């Protein structure tokens, strides 16, 4: 009987017997956000389809980004989405992507008269507000800006902008309209770009490399057959605040 069970397991597809895959994400509409009791958004739809394509049993969890990144550095069969792929993070994860290209930029309130063209000018305003967990915060901090003010969430950042307590905020072109609308603001005024890069799924180093490769191959198939573009059109076709993409 034991021999029969062992043979049966050996004949099962790899995805059937593979360990459950934890996919961690935070709140970042329209890429991934909570709606009722469900996680939804562009990237949520992408990872669910990739799980189906690879045969992996996927469990989605919402965690603060920094905690998710820490867990994905040490826990097997764990990944975080979506993550900007930076030189500082490169060696800490295995990467699948890009799911899309993102530009992060500085924005001002709709009624602002600011015209910021470089970081030297940005250093002259009272407060630049950015979530501390975002790469933009670390980038600006590395530039030595003394007027940088870190907050916990993008919602707090937008609330300070609406109250007139922030002169500039750093946000990506995909979420700027949604975040501004949620804070009761009209279209923000684009000031200057900070960084343009790809958004990825970051797998833990302990995750089997063949599993990661299957996810990359499944993503390339989604790109080739138009699925990825259709999801982008569904979730990301909202107009941005300027002609420059983030």
C-alpha cells in the first residue's frame, strides 16, 4: 500500500504536490488593495492567473510592505508583489517580471503655484511628504534633503497635502489619481520625475528556482497572448495628471 501511494505521488504533476505559495502584498490601488474581504487590483489579477497557469496553490496575504519584504528574504515559497527592482534589493530576491513600468514623480496640490524642475528647487519648499516604506523616500533621503517628512501610509501623505501641510508628495503615475480622489483632491500638478523602473514579483532566495522560472515563463505567455495588456487596460487606463508616464 505504501509503495502504491509513493508511485501515485510520483505520477502527480509538480504543481499538485508543490508547497503552497504565499504571496504577500500591501495596499497600493489600483495595483493591489482591499475591497470588502477580498484583495483585488491589477497585480492581484495577474498573480492569480499566474498561479492557475503554473498549477501552484496560491495564498494571498496583506502585510505592511517592509514586513513582507523581510519575510520574503528568509521564508521558503514566499513572494511579495509588486516590488520595484533596485540595485539595493537585487541580490536579496529572485525576480519575476516586469509586470509593468512605473514612474515615480513629485506632485503638488491642484491649486499650487509651484514649478519644480530639479531637486535643488525641491529642497527649497517647506515639506516633501513620502511614505517611509517607499523607495522614493530612501532615494530622496540619500540626496540629503532636509525637508523630507516620512509618514506611514500613502493615505496619510495625501491627507497632509489636502490640509496644506505638504508642499510636494512623491507618488507613482498609476496610483496618483486614485489616491488624490480618495483624499478629496482634484488632479495633482506634476512637477518632476524621480525614477522610472519595472515593478516585479520578488520571490525568496529559498524558493525553488524551477518554480520561479515557471512563473517567469507563464508571465511571458500572458504578455505574448495579450492577457497582460487586457488587464492593464481594465485597471490602469485612468487618465494621469500629466502627459509624462510614471
